[in-house]
């Protein structure tokens, strides 16, 4: 298991996709590539956040995972529901 504070290195195509996304001119495939890398690789959203060697590492990993889960939640939110039913704090 990698230490959660040691970040993965994106490929050149991923970096280009993230830069295009940030600039607001990413095409569909770049948008998907950038978000997939952010959610799965950077945030480690689908991985176990528990680090048996260190509670601090577990806490750090869970914080990263939380960000990925929040991004995924916003992607999957049902906008057809009434805005009053969507609670944000």
C-alpha cells in the first residue's frame, strides 16, 4: 500500500486533459480522462483508506477519499428533483 501523501504521477495525456479542463476547453474524452484520474488515482476513492501502520496516514487517506466521493456525488446528483430537496451544508 502506498503512503497516501505520495501522489501518483499522471501521464502526459492526463496532464494535458487536466490543463484543458482547467482552461475550459477540454473535449469530451479529456473531461472524462481528467475526472477519472482525479477521482480514482489522485483521490483513491475506490480504495481502502485504512493504513495499519499509521492512524494519521489513515486519516489523510480518508480525507482524499472523501473529496473523490463528494465529486462523484455531484456528478451523480439528480437535478430533476426539486432544489428544495437537495440539501447542502
